[in-house]
C-alpha cells in the first residue's frame, strides 16, 4: 500500500519539504537523524536552501536490561532517570563510552566540521520514520537546552498512537503518514530501505 504513496526517502523528503516551504531561506537549520533521516533531511535542506547537520543521540541502557533506557545523551547534553537504583560509576562509564561512539559517528558523517550552533534558530529535526519515538523525543529534549527559537519535527511516517505526543513535545510537527498498526509501518520502512 505505501509503495504507491512513498517510493523512497528522496520522495519522502520532497513531500515533507512541500509542507515546510515557509522555512525556505530562513534562519533555520535541518538536523537529520542518521542513518535514514540523512537522505530525507538532505532533500529538505537542499529544497529549502538551509544548512544541514546531523543530530546524534544514544540511549543509556540499564545494566541488567540493555533494551531498557535509563536515559539518553548527545555529544554535549544528557537526560537520565535519577530515580532508578543504578550505580553512578556505571552511568559515568556508559556516558564516556557512548560519547566516544557519537563523536566517531559525527566525524563519519560531517568530517572535522564543528556542529552548527542552533541558538535562536528554527530547528527542523528529520528522521525517516518512528517506531516508539523515544530516541527522537530525547533528542528534542536535549536540543531545547541549546535554546533554539523553535523545534519542528518532520517525519514521513509515524504510528497514529504517537502523533499526539509529538504534537505536544515539538513546537510544530509535520508528517505524511500515520498508520494505525505496526505492520503498515514495518512495510513502509522496508520499502524506504530499497
């Protein structure tokens, strides 16, 4: 069904950029979530004549259950659930390990270029799709610490049950499709990777 609507990430970027035309040539920046968000963000940045950077974040896993996040961090910010009984030395070691990983990934995508300063700018955060949305929500929360003027989340596909949350957490939320069940989301994201 979705391959009739969105054939790939390039088309997703084109359709999202149509919804973001008011930001064309403005004091805005596109921040793409690697990997899938990069081609979508590239199209948006190019069509709107905006600079592009990547936004990187990693979840901090619980020591006993790596799937359970006790927080998240970016290269310069962190949020953590302080109510959990997790040793501080574990959290500190994870922060060091994960930041090193983020710095390596940033260098892979952006070389030696410094990250774009987003203070006072409209920030368009782009990913290629959302399952739970936890990582992107953590990224939005961390980006707020850099005092952007506004945060706009732009996602081609998101589960319908998550739309209201993103409308609340972002200053503006733009999406193309909101399937009602996860099977449609999986079919769509498989199609995007072709």
